[in-house]
C-alpha cells in the first residue's frame, strides 16, 4: 500500500490485510436520552441496565432508565458492578443476567461497568466454565458458537474506550493479576457517547482515565505492525488485536493530539467544557485504535501492578479496599517502557511524542525514547500523578514478583514492537519505580 508508512511493509509469512470492527455510535450532548429508541430498534423488551453504586443515583442513569421505560421496555437495574472487576464479580453479574432472562443489555458507566455487562451477556447467552472464554494461556480462549444479545453501551468516563472494543478486563483473584476476555462478539452493538457526563468527574478520575486513553493510543500506534503477525488460516481467525495498521494510526494520532492539548486543562478545571468534551471524543477514537490494533507492554505490566496492590487508595475512587486505578497503573510504567521500545521504531516514537506536544526539535532517532519519556513525565507531574510505582507502594524489591505477574500476559506483551524477556521486564519495573 503506497499510501502507508514503511512500517507496514510486507514480511514473509505475515498478514497481508487487516480488519476493522467498529460499532455504530452517536456522540453528542444529551444523546443518552436516545437509549430507548436504540433499544427498541434492536428488539429489546426486557432490559438489564448495568451500572455501579456510585452512579446508580446520578442523573445519567436516571435519564437512560426513563428513556428505556418511555420506549416500553421492562427494565431491571443491576448496580452491583465492582470498580476494577474480578472473576467473582463477573460471575455474580452473569448469574443475574442468566436468571433475569433478558433480551438485551444497556450499560451506563466506565470501563468496569461496560466490561462487566459484556461478560454477563456472554456467559448468560452461552454458558460455559468461566475460564473457557478467558484469554490464553490463562484460559481456553474459546469462541461461542452463536451471537450474543444486543448491548447498548453508554460510557461515563473519558478513558477506557470500552464502548468500541471486544475486550473485558478483570482481576483473576487466584493469580492476583489482571487478565481478560477478548472476543469480537462481546463488542457492544451500539454506543451512546454523551460528553456532558464528564462534567461531574473528580480531577483524579479525569487524570487516570485520560492517561488510559493516552496509553491506548500510544501503545497501539507503536505496536508491532499487522504485517509482522502470522497470516491466519482463514479470515475469521484474524485476532482482535492484530497490530498497528493504517486506520488505527489515523485515530491514534488524533487522540494523542487531543491528550497533549486538553488533558491538563480537563483535569484542572471541571468547568472547561471544551477540554472534557474533546477528551471524551479522544477516548472513543483511542478505543477504535487499540480495539483493532491492541496494546502492549504498559498495559501488560499494569495488570500485575493492579493485582498486587497493598494499601494504596486514590481519592475519587471507592475507598473500601486498596486499588490502583487502571489508567494510573498503566501510565506509571509508560516512561520506562517507551525508553525501551523506542529502539524498535524510533520514528514512530518521535512522531507520537510530537503529537503529545513534545519539543522534538533537533532530535535524532537515538533520542526518541528520552523525548517521549520526558513528555509523559511532564504530563504526569502536571496532573499530580504519583512519582512512578513508588508512589503507589512498590519498591525495587517488588520488581521480580511484578515481572512474574506480568509475563504471562502474552496477549499484550507479544504485541510489543520489541521482544522482551522476563529479566528485561523485571528491569522495566525497576526503572519505573521513580521518575523525578
């Protein structure tokens, strides 16, 4: 393809095509009021409305529920979603969905809510042993033999992009690490993306979710290209995370530009409607990007950081138990990682840094890792994030255990543009302990 970057040059045995899956969506203020129309158009009559305790009493959920009931839907609310879900909370949600005999699902919340709803839809539509659908090598990575019920996703944070992906992430309690389910069939049927929902978000939530969207865009932009992934035996076996591709590049660049311009503004000023609207749109763009290209090392490493947390609690999130918010657990590893991966494709790292607003004047390829790491650290400090992993309770002595928890995350680690050994992964954790 002459229009594409040399990054996509053909390789022996590599794939020669890429597939883009994007659910239809509506973006704009007030669009949550359209939930009933969408549900009715999708044939829903008995609807499971998924949310969490913190959101259940807020106007966003009320607006969606009213729209559904006005459209003639029988609505049952499930507000037991756990922020940063686990296999236990997924199973509980699946039981609710199975017993309720619903013909459709609507989710109103952040990534935890949308991912829980995806899992509940999957296991209630096609019952199986829990690990059957979980990513290999931890689970069986099985594909259900039929379609799921329709799902309308309504995100309330500007970060996960889960409304656009066939991915559901959770903590596997037996391993003390995150893993997930990655299947095209769990991608929501439709999304309603209303930027007005972000106006009430606390600064820490905007920061953590904003760094999640940034990481989605940055990781998928620098991921191993699709042409270096083995050609599938048939089209249906092409993976959800197929590597960087021209379409993911386009949306990722736009998302990175929005982060560079609006993240700090959006965190510092809840009344900055422009900034929070642009971040919400960027989250959807980044969801399209990584939903088709995949993430790599920062996300793979984050799963161990979240799973092994000891005492850290973050203002703006539930305080009943220790938790490192997902976007925070990802970006705390990012400067260390991109110093490492820049050697594989320095031009891409420099381009990404410039989209994020870095000053790369006079930079040469050997500078790429430091240029992007420096820009990430600037954004972290400007939004008052913890100083590396030490800020959430880890020390260099934890690096080995963190590496052991992250190394099995082959789905994302293998998508890195530079191969990484277990010992190199340990060193990346050491390098992420403190940045300033």
